[in-house]
């Protein structure tokens, strides 16, 4: 029988979207799975922080939709913070079923942040770090953008004009090369892992109030030691690419 130590489960209330009447409670869920014979020995430290939305009247449907997206992003198939914690506990048990290495502590910390950069546009940023043995742990940053009116996960095509990708990619490469201190015609071969050594934008993007941010996680385009890469393409550089009838229309002026 393993031992659990519940640390905290707290929240605070603040207004999210004044125009829609939705409010948010920031939930913090932390638990520890410890050695049943020595409580001070922690087998797993687990921490989640995420928004929980609520609304009344017409706003309740939008709040329910947002909570559903939080669950999909953060809880995997487990349905709740408690369920995800229990899965990690079971994974630890399975990994050390014979007892060898039981003292190796695992950790998982994940946070989900929200923003509302434009009318009916809601974005989520999931950041975290996990360790389950091996030479080092792993970190991540994942983005998701939603149309609150249509209840849809947005793609770039939903907010950009037709045939936008070549020019957007070109703008992105200019910024990427500046961030990496690369010359305009310097080869990407060797240091980076782009297909055919040709720069491309990935699908991990975030709409902000100033531009479109793209994030490349560990091992995505370079080695672990090379770290992650973040670039932001300012709206002012791509005004002609923004759909004047889309959710980013306020940034195309």
C-alpha cells in the first residue's frame, strides 16, 4: 500500500472576459507519492496548475467548452487531475515492480495558462517539466488557440488569407536566422534537423497581441543540448496576410 501526502488544492477568482461574463478559478493540485515504509522518501512529486471556467446564462456554454479543452490538453485520457496523478503512480509501480530503483524520484509539473488577445479568441499555453529516470528530464511548451464563438480549434488557415504560407514562412525564417545568429544564406545542415535542410514553421503556434509565436520543443529541430527555440512574427510584418474578416482582423490595420 503506497502512501499519499496531499499538499494543497487551492484557487482564486478573477474575471476572464468582461464582454462574456465568464470568470476563472485557478486550480492548484499537488500530491506526493511516498515510500510506504519511509514517508520522507518521495517516489513522485506531482503538480498541476490550470484554469477552471464558469459562467451564467449564455456564458455557461462557452465556459463548459473551455473546461473541456483544459481537460483534453492537461489530463490526457484520465479525465481529472486525480486520475492523471494515479496514472503516474501506477506507471512508477510498473517501472519498479521488482523493487530495483524504487528510490529514484520522479517528478511532473505542468501549468496551463490562458489569454484572450482578441474578441472571441482564447489561447492556452501548456508548460511543464517531467522526470521519470534517465540522464535528464524533459520540458515542453504547447500552444492551442480557439474560436470561442464557433467552438473550434484554430489553424493558421482560419485566420490568414489564401496562399499565405510561403510569405509567412519567409518572415519566420528571417527571424529564426536572427535569433540563431545565422547569415541569410547559411546552410541549416548539421546543427538543425529540418527536412531537406529547409526551414519550416511548425503547428505549435500562439496568437498574441503583438504577433504569432512559434515554439520548437526539445529534439524537434535540434539536439537536447541545443535547447528549445521560440520565434514571434510581428503582425506589423504580415498585415497583408491576415484575413480581414477573421479573428485577427483587429491586428491587420
